[in-house]
C-alpha cells in the first residue's frame, strides 16, 4: 500500500472519507430533522422589526449570558410552561449562505432563560428600563447597561418613546431618555419569545425530577394555602419592587395605594387580568394574570399579600370572591 508514501493519495483519501462522514453524520440527519419537524400551529414568523432586534441581540452577545431552552428538568419550570421541543426551533433559517442558523439556545445562564420572556415580562416599559439600567428594576443584576441603545433629547418629538428612569440613575436636567430604533427592535424581539401551546389539546409533557411542593399560608390565609410572597415575587416584584414602593416615574407604588386598599377588590383584579393604561405618568401595565394563566387561588394569594403588606391593612379576599370576579371578566371579554 503506497498510499502512506504518496501524500497526494493520502490527503485525497482522507478528504473523501471526511466528506462522506460529514454527509452521513451531519448533513443527512439535519435534512431528516427538517422533514420531521415543522413550526407549531400558532407560531408566527418574525416581523422585520423583530428580525432586526434578533440581529441586535446577536451583535451584542446576549447569547453569552442568556439561554433559550427550557430543559426537561423541574428546576427549569420557572422559565416556561413545558420543556422545549425541536418544533420550537423549526422556524429558524440560515442567516445567509455562509452563516449558519442562529437558534440562540445558549450554553450558560448568567442571566435568566428567555424562552418565554415575552409572556413572563410583557411590559415594554420594563424591558426598555431594564436595557438602559438593569439595576433600576433588579438591584442585584450584574447585566451591563445598554445605554448606548438610547439617546438624550431636551425636547422629544411626538413619536419619540420616552423611557422613565428613576432620578437615582439619571439627571433629568439633561433632558429625556429616548429609545432608538435598535432598542425598540430588540425589545420587539424579546417580546416575541413566547412558548406556543401544543396543538390539538396535547398535554404538556411533565418535567422530570419534581421537587416536593412546600406551602406557606402565613401571608395569605384565605388564598388556598398558596404562598402569596412567592407569587408576588414571580409576577409583580420586578416592577412594583419588593418594598411595594414601585419606581417613581416608571411603575406605581402598591404601598398605600387606594386601589389596593379598596374594600372591593374588583378594580384590582381587573387590572391584574386585563392590564391598565389610564395614567400618563406611568407605563402601560400588561395583563399579567392572563399572560401567566394565573388561577383564582393564585390571584387571591397575590392580592391578599399586597393588601396586608407595607402598612396596607385591607380585608382579606376569599378565593370564591376572586373566582366570581374572574368569571365575570372572562364572560365580558368573550
């Protein structure tokens, strides 16, 4: 065998073997996956703005700290309603002939997973403030500020999107902080990240290695043995803050709020389930309860925590009363 003595034959043979193995191990399975997996019914392709926002996400290396994959383990349940499946990524295409598909699944969670961030945190105002100064909404955040995606204007235009930043992080004498197109497109992309429900009523697969559930009724005695503090932390704290004081100019306080302390919880529950936008001094509140599929007992736990914390002393609302109001809201919105 003179192949080992003839470098041309050796390299040619090795190259052909490498090419054959690449086709067998990588190309053919990839083509097979493309045929077997299609985007889920209900999934929507990215708009031009969202696609541009994805490019901004890639350009700024966000994938280095954030994943977009909900693993099939119980600890990942906080990031989505179900484990991610191949169909969730089937709509991704090659960026160009020479640039591979950007699935952005990531490998590290220095920051939280973003698979379902469009549902989990659907407030545009929160997202913009978080980009400009992460520590304004999450005190312990180590995420860098992306203030270069914003500009300062003394006199904002009619169509400019003003970002309300607490005085601690910005001197208002300089002017107003305006979100650039890049910032708005990036937020549009983030808000597009939502898990699509499985078709035909297919139940979501169970997460593996479930941990025993602990209950704590200390703060929510009338809320079906659910932990109101934990539910508030998961659904409300990022905007209204742990102390219930909100952020001046951005998110309203719950401490001392007449809505929270009202004897009737109807307006409070309406705001949670339908969102709220009558206040020019604050951003739009998304329908957190609807987005996060909160059950009556969970809503009751949250509002009872808010009505009995930070000096608030309103009556505790039974789950039955919350259920009645939520049923009326559902009928009203049909």
